[in-house]
C-alpha cells in the first residue's frame, strides 16, 4: 500500500517480489523465512531504483502480507496499514502500527482516543523504502480457521472509519465483493485520503462445499501491481499498471509459451487444487482508467463485471450533468463559473460551489459549519440571501456559527450548546445577543471595555517596503508598509490566505525579508525568534496547539518556555525549578487558568481546554518575571506578592510589541471577552499591539487603526471610525486600492 512519495512504484516493486511465493511448497516456518527474505529483496530493489532515478528518492510502501502454509497463515507486517481478524463475530486488530502516535500510546503518553486527533498521526516510523538501514518487519504465524474473515487495509480506511463500523460491516455483509465495496464507500464518505486499499478474505472449508461451488484459486494481481508473472492482467492498461511495468522485462518467446501452458493447464493440476482443504476467497474493488475507456472491475480480482464507457458516452453524461447544474443555479441563485478551475475561483464562489455540490447530490438537509469564516461581508450577505431562497423552496439548513449577529439574522430557531449539552432552543424572533451569550457560557458576559484614552507613544515597529516570497518565488508580502505605535492597537483584517501568516511569521522572527526593512524600536533585528523575544516581541500564535504550547510538557514548563534561560529561571545552565514553578503558579492564578486543579502546574498542558490554553499563552505574553520587591499587578488588580509578574513594557522585559494572530479562534464568547480585555489593557499599559484577525467583529472591537490585506498588499492603516463594514468588505475583496502611498505612510 504505497506511500505519498513514489508509492505506486514502491508497492508495485514489493508485490512483484512477493508474488512468486504464492504456492504450496512451504510450511509455516519456511513461509515466514521466505516472506522476510522477499521483503529484504524488495528493499534492495527500491534502493536500486531510487539510485538509478533520483526523482524517486523517498519512495516507500507499507506491507501487510498473508501467505497460506497448509492450515496456517504466515503474516508479515511493516508500516501503518492494518490486518484485522473477524472470528466468532468479534473483530480483533492483528497488526501493530509502526507509527509515531502508536509509540506515544505504547509509552503511556497519550490515549488511543487522543491519538485519533494527534497532528502527527500520519508519521510512520518503519516502512519498506529506499532507506539504507536494516528493516525489521513483524512476523507471526496464525491458525486459519474456517469461518474466519480477514480484512487487510490501508490507513485510508482504518484512519477514518471506526472499529465498530468496520466490525458491523464485516459481520453483516456475507459477500466479500459487496463487503469490500461498502468499506471503500464508507472511507470515501468519511473523507479518506486518495490511497484507500481494501481486501476482504474469507477462510472456507472446501470439504463442506458441494461440487462445483468451490471458489476459483487462480492467482490474480490487480491495482498498482497489475501484472502476472507471465501475462499482463486485465488491469494492465491503467496508470498504476504502467508503474508496475518497471518490474517487468520484455516478454520472450519462452514467456509466451509459459502463458500458453498456463491456459492449457491439465485436469490433474486442477484436481490437485480442488483437494486443498482450505482456500482463501478475496474481494477487491479497483478503479482503472485509460484515454478512451473507463473500466470497472470487481469480483475476486477477475473481470466478473466489466463495463466499457466510450469517450462519446462520457461527453453525453457531462452534458446531462451540466444541464442539471444550470437548473440548480437558476433555482437557487448559486451562480458558479462551471468552466473555471477551482483554484481560480474567489473564496465566496468556492463556498457556493460546495453548496451546489451538496444540492446536486439531492441533499435536503444542508449543514453549514462557520460558513462565513472566509467570506467578505458582501459575500456573506449574498450567502444569506441564497439560504433564504433555498429554505423557501423546502431545504432544511443547520447553520453553525459563533457570530451572534449572523445567527439572529439567518435563523428561525436557535439551539444553544454548552459543554456538549443542548441547553436551550428558542425562536430567533425576540432573542438578543446578550441572552444568547449568557446561555452559551452559563453566565452573563461583559464585553471588553476600553479605559481612558491614553496618548499614543512613539513608533515601536516599522516595516518599509517589506517583501517576502515563497519557495517558488511567488510574493507572500508585496511592498508592505506598516507602523505600530506604543499604546495603540492596529488590526490587520482580510480573508484567510492573503499573506497574514507570512506577516505574523515575519514579526516573530521566523521569516526574513527578501526586500525592504523591518525596524523594532528604530533598530533592525536579525530574523531569529530568540532575538525577537529578547527584544520584547511577544506572540499569540494562530494555532495554539501546534505552535503556542508543547502539549506533552507540564504547565510550568510552557509558562517559562520562551524565557527558560533568563536569570530568574536558570543559573549556570541549570533550571531553577522552584522559581519557575512558583512563577507559573502565580500566573495561572492571575489569569484564571482552569483545568489544573488536580496536579497544579505539573498538569500536562494538552489537557487544558482551548480557552484555558489561550489564557496561559496570554499570561506568558503579558507577564515578565520580577523580584518580589519590584513586582506590579495589572490595572485594578491586587497587590503584588512573591512570584508575581510585571505587566506592560519597560518593566523588566514586559512586552514592547504583541503580535496576536487570530487570538480568539475557536473560543467561546466568554473567553473571547477575556482575551480582548487583556489585549486592550496591555495597550493601555503602553505595549504596541498588532492584531491579525479574520473576524470583523473582533477587528472593530479592538482596533484604534485598521489595515486590510489582499494578495500580500496592505492598505493604509486608518482610524477605525473611518471604516465602514461595506468599505472594509470591498478592500478585503480587492475592489478598493490597498497600496499605501508614501504620503500616507509618512503620516502614519
């Protein structure tokens, strides 16, 4: 089951090496030895191929192989494909994943449930590939019992379909072909990746079958290795088969003769196979394509059902589909350019396309999860109009959103969830934002409030003509100009993917400018995260789980993560654990970080909720360690105590510049209000704050000045009062000029 790099070639080479073992001339121990030898031979072939063709470097494949030896099955396994056994109605996973997350489970660092959502769940530790190192496959011998059903599959199935669903499907569908096809459909519907390999195999007792009812036992190879030892299979015209030809030599006359001998196989040989007491009946489904025909092959690997579709018939089908789409677009108002590449469509049109796809399949219930997250205000308004039209025509819509204005605007009834429970259902008419917010968090929510207006200070951060390219030379930031002053909040708005991530990376030292100048406090800085932290730049990253914290480290370790070498926490290269843990305890209390009641600061950070994780990051950003005699509390706070921290710039290393990228993404409304208040307080204390956000409610709530990003360009940062929702929406769509002039820049 091939991997992402040259996987079709790698799996073809592996199967070609294993195929000659498919006979009855070995016992269980001998079978294991031959499997092991074949896998090592396959690795040698992979090394040779990669050496001969550098474009194949990194090619690899997982292998899960069952080889019958009398009444036993020899099993070889390497990688994260899987073998399951259904026996007596119970499904058991036989193989052990050679993956990074499985190693974490084995070490007790995460649970199996947590592994399902781990960001590194696709990282494989052992694989058959072009790696010049000893491979160590798992080898074992299993009893073959009549009535057993085996499932061999790639993680394209097991990674997206639950074990309970696999067991239910294997139990309920007796026909192996039907069962294999159903499993593939389940994987596709669950969003499985492009490599979905499924083999279902039944162990049957031939002695109990009536004459003529025994399954065929001729070996057939399909899919990526669609080749037999003597003759190309019926699947040999496909792209996967063309990869398989890498393992073939030019047919000789003796090969043709051997193939003819295979066809003229005598009755004695057939009777010999009929005498086998146990046989394996397997069902696979393979989709193959050629330039002029599409073939669908199913059933024991043979062309039991073969459908040839001509190019003309495909064109007729395309015309029928297009006619149906035209009708749907007229009925719903979902206008999409059907001949354009999806990559060329603006985000709003892609959103309409997704809805059109669902309606084309006959959906009567449409579930939209945060559908306006990547839309401009104008595109959102268009979507709402479309939804109203479709509801009037009988469509049911479930609209999931944290934006209360949109919820009140688009819905007839509102259901409120809190902590996984349905806490209220109420009519939209008469409901208000404050009422919904209280239901969402279980208490009244006070919005963030600005303190008395403070004078804006000097320029803290300045970018002049900033340009950053990706690896292909495409500009991510294009001639960007920006100034952020002490004591102000500047917000950068825009649709996701227009250069915001590059700007955040630049201001945290993770990217370097290809052209232009970046100054902090009037001085240039080397592009280094350590240098930026030392200069007083604090970051609230977009992805708190992957970048903001190290989930498997304790809370106290994450609190001091960016300052572990400071004199407050280290001496002569050794960590002062007591000081670090004391500081973390004070910070968690001050920022009301919950979820650590049982083990305190020793709690593993990944156990926190998203809101509490964000509070921890904010505490780390806003506070700097101080000696007890110099510590100061936050505005309106209590008196400082031992282990307390400073808040604001210039106080023993407090933040000079805060870069907050999507600071409230995924948080409930109560946590949002808390985060907003902390950022406003930091600006009031003198920090320069840059907020990068796709949430326009957040932008207007926090910003003193607003700039808009579009395709790497940044508009002039103008006072919030000068912007309207309509104007900012046009700028987000690129319909308004977004290049800052020299005069505007000088005035900023």
